C-alpha cells in the first residue's frame, strides 16, 4: 500500500486537508469561516483514509480555527463554507465577537512577552557594559553571564496537572534558560506551544515550567 504513511502532526494534517478540500481550507492569506459541524463531514469523507485519524483531525481543526489567519477572517458578513466551498450561511454576530476577543487576547499575550523579552535584553546589556571596567581578568567577564543563567531555574517550577491546559501561558525550559510560550495543543507527553514571536514548536511536557 503506497502513500499510507500516517501524518505526523497538525501542521501536516492541515496541509493534507487543504490539498483534499482546497475550496474550504487555505494555507495562506485570510481563512474562510467553516461550516458548523464540519468535523463530522471531514471524519466521514476521510473515514477510509489511513493517513489520518479522527483524533488528528480534531486537533488540526482546533489549531486551524484558533490561528490568527482564521480569526481575522471571522468578521461581520463573512459566509461559512462546507468542504466543497458551498455557502452555509452568514457568520453569527456572537461568533464574530468571540473571534475578535480571542484575537485581541492572543495578540496582547504576544505583545506582553515581547516587551518582557526586550526589557530583559536591555537589562542584560546594561549588566554587560557595567561589568567591563571592573573585569580585569577574562574569567571575571565569563562568570557574570553564568551567574545570571543560574537564577532562571529558581524562578520557575514544574507545572501542576491542572495547569497543563490549551491556552495557558508557560515557560519552555531550553536548557540554558526559559522562553515564554502559550500551550496550543496537547498530545499525551508531546505539547505544541506558540512562542512570543509567533513560531510554534513541539516539546515534552517535562520541559514546561510555570
């Protein structure tokens, strides 16, 4: 059986369903609002497809509909579409408001993280310039950043079970420090997070800190 290798993650699943249903799903530009109950339609149409499971479809749909592209497209007067691109009614005002709120909150979180990172970079820059006149030996200069890095693990702790939820703000332990992120998908021990710069990555649950 050729080409039956399972898709590995939500990104691959979204690319695959966009290829199968190009009049409904897009990979670039503003996304069209989807018909209510489209998951059932997808599950039925891809029921015999060995490349993708219902669990993967559900996770991919959740990621697709929470993306900034999709939330931007959910505006007054927008028309929902089914898998074949047929119109399925106008978007209700309550759904438009929900999309606006979700988009604003997501952007605010990213903005806050960017400010925190810029502030941290400024403070580190000041610390380095302030240390230069005092550092008579090369070893003294090397010791300063090490002392800063050892402080970071003290400020974080392992996540509690009830904190491991989609939408929660966390820190990703990268070995040398922590990066602010938001949980966007949980798949057993693998967790997909979105960093402050908008990039997404998959990490093990044990690397997430509060």
